[in-house]
C-alpha cells in the first residue's frame, strides 16, 4: 500500500536532550500511520538516540520509544504504533521529540495512509 502523505523533519545539529525539534505538521484529513523512518548522516556516538512523534502532544508509539542504536545510521518502524494512534484526526498537530546522543544530519519521516471514509467523503463533493 502506497503512502498518501509523507511528513518529514530534518535537523542538521541539535543541542541538549529531549529536544522538541523542527516544524509542526497539521493534518489535512484523517490518517493512519504506516511506517516511521529515521536516518542520520553522523551516527549517535554517546548512546542510543530515541525519537518520538506526538499527535496533539501524545506519543503515537507504545511505552517503549523507537531508537537508533549507538553507531547506527538508519531504522524503520512499521509495527510499534499505539493502538489508539491508528487514527490521527484532521487538524491534529504532529511534533517530533529527540534525544540526539551526538547524532547529526537527522532526518525523520512518517508515512501516512488516508482513512477510507475520508476519501469517500471527498469524492462525493
């Protein structure tokens, strides 16, 4: 299944820990998360880098946040979304939190699939 929308965040360098970074994305319709990817140009060197995408301030992942292991450069997460994150509502605000751990050139992407009911409503207009 192809993604209907891909949201991206990019940070060249970060300072501090537990940093809320990048732009805020506002959803234009209801979506379901499909896969999240992280890629870094410079691997974390001081520990594992965790990342968290939040839907209106609430994590879309379970109690264990996805992480890029020390020395790693990419990770893909397709199954670790919280059950109640299965639908992200229109006008939701999506933000990204990182614990950088010495990484740089950080790119995070979230692929979204449109809710079927929302597509049917738009085709009727």
